[in-house]
């Protein structure tokens, strides 16, 4: 075609018709959009955007203490690097996001708060967790097979003895015999 810049290519090939989420095509090269890896999060991060799969969606739990009461939803996320993090939604955020979050699907997450994780309430090995309020942004995006469906952080039996008894952990083993408890 005449009068067309050299760097613009008109084509109807199969590659041009593919819509690949998370990628932008620039002069026949695919460049990944800038998503923050979970392992790069810290309490100093304010402007981040995660692309992650919901690997576990818990039930809504009610809580009450001397000062307040409410309810929350916890989910577990995994990015393409296999790094996991827990995210929690309290009250209004729970009402807003619980209906749209589904286990196994992939979302873009942003506008949450990165906090130090309380290891008593999670089996995920991450020093940080995410907390979302109703100002958070969560958008479902198409499937991405590069993000696994499940993640585990297994411990051996010797490591278990040294842990707080209330901590959740991942263990795998083989049952050799079943006997009544005395």
C-alpha cells in the first residue's frame, strides 16, 4: 500500500488475529504489560497491579471482639512465578467483591493495602498479605495457563515440631496404618 509508514504492517495473518491477554504488540514483538510480581510487594509499595489466579476462596467468616464486630472473606492468590499471597476483604469490600471472585479464575488486582502477614492465620509462606476496602479494583481477565491452579509450601516432620500449634501448614505423607486412638 502506498503512502503508509514503513513500521506499520497491514496483515491478516493468524498471529495478528490472536488476542493475547497481558501482551501488547509493537513492531511484531510481544511485550508483557507491567504487572507487579507478588514477591516484589512490601509495605512500601502503593502503586502496584497484580495478575493472579484465585487458588482458594474461603467462606465468609463473622468475627467479634470487645471493640467491634464484622465479617470478612479471605482468598489465596498465585502469580505466574508461583508466588502466593493471602488477600482479605472486610465488610463493604466483602459485599462488593465476594460475588465476583471465583476460585480458579484470573484477575487483575490493584488499590489494596500491603500489610505484614499474621502467620497464625495462613499456610502461605509470605511475609505480607493484602487487604482490600471498597475502593479496591478487581477485574476478571481471560485464562492464562502460565499461572498454576494450586501451590503448596510443604514442611518436613521435624520442622512441624518447632511451629506454633495454631499455625496452618501444608503436609504430605503416606498413611501406613490406621488404629483406634487410646
